[in-house]
């Protein structure tokens, strides 16, 4: 998740990702809170201030929507919404609407943000999986699987018995982190 916001190439990245699978690879894309904000503002302008606070301005700029942002704090979210509806291609929206909230592979659960500890996976909400961090990042409980997540920026990957956080804040640090799982081994790649 978090393919958009806080970076200068959201539109270009969504052009690439929405074009289809990468040859030779199984691709599974997860939704992050930033994609959730973009989808929600298409129908509900009340979340606009929150979205802009966390990087929405950069995505609007990527789509050429700047006049409505001339005065921070006095944005016209009806205008922003109307311009977004015109500017965001249907292929991007279809890609974003098709993002999964979680993926299980072996003993690993992949989510964007985290889970609510002690709650069965089938009872976790979209919000839990895309926004949760309180109660999760400090929880040392065995969840029955290892949760691989991002959302909570850390200086270095956190590899714990019950969770692995690979969010090294690429938008700010310039370091993108990848977890490689093969059999029982785990490896970290960074660029």
C-alpha cells in the first residue's frame, strides 16, 4: 500500500501498476491508507483535510490539480473532488478499487498497517488493516502467523517473532525496503 501521496510520481506509478501484471511475477497489491483516502474523497469531501495533511497535496499536484490548493486551510473540497473525478483515469480507479486488504502466504499475513490483536482475521475491518498501529506495534503476542506490514515508519526494518515492519519511510529517507521470503529464510533488500 501507499503507492500515492508524499511522492512526486503517483500518477506515473499508477499508470504502470494499472497496466497489468508484471511478466514472470505473481503480483498482489494491497491497499494502504493513502489509497483509501483517495477513493473516499471521490464520494466524501469531509475527509479532505485529513488526506491533505498526510500527502494528498502531492497526489493532487501529480494530476495537475493545484488551483483549489492556493490557500492552505481554505481549500475548496467540492472543487477538488470535481477535478479529481475528471483527472483520475478509470484505469487508476479500477486498480485502486481492486486492491486487497490482506494476503496470506504460508505463515505470513501481509497487510498495510497491522491488525487488532486478539481479533480473528475474518473479523478485522478494512480500517484495521490499513490504519491500525495502536495496540499492534507494541504487542508481543503470537498472532498465529507473522504479520508483514508497513505504515509505521522505522529507521531500520523491525524483524520480530510476531511481525516484520519493512516501512523505512522511502518518501523521506530515500530507502525502500523489501522482505524476501524463501522457504524458512528471511532476507532484507534495500535500495
